[in-house]
């Protein structure tokens, strides 16, 4: 079994500026299901920030083999984040997401 670790941290005001100045960014990075979940929130910025860090951490753990939209970060009814690579569902992913006022962070492990 091959287990790898990935981590990423993001300065949230930077992401806010990118989203504001680039209309196509969200559709290039997030899946339709992720956008649908974000649209249900009063403030979607933290949602987008944690998902972005998760996608980056997963890419690091998988040697950047995937496109952002191939990685989908959803959540269970309990609120626990879940992730899958749509083009490679055999990879098992565990995530830990967190954020504070200005930073979002993700740690992940992948198992194949």
C-alpha cells in the first residue's frame, strides 16, 4: 500500500482578490457540486478557501497528476469533509480542513 501526505496553506484575502478579479476562476477550479454547495452559504469564501487548500494538498500527495476539477471535495451529513478523484476513484483520501480569519489549511493522506 502506497501512502502519501500532502499539505497546503492559503492566505484567504489573496483568494478573495483572485475570485473578485477573475470571473472564470471558480468554474475552472471547482466542480458543479462544489459550486452548488457554496451557493447555499451566506459567505462562500471560507468554503472555497478550504476546498482550494484540499485540492492543492491532494495534488501534492499525488505528484500533481490531476486537474482541479478532477478532485471533488464534498462533505458527509456529519460535516466531515470527503474527497474523491473522479478519474481515479481507487485512491482513498483522508482530509483535515481548518480556517481562521485570514488562513485556510489542509492536511491529507492518500492511499493507493
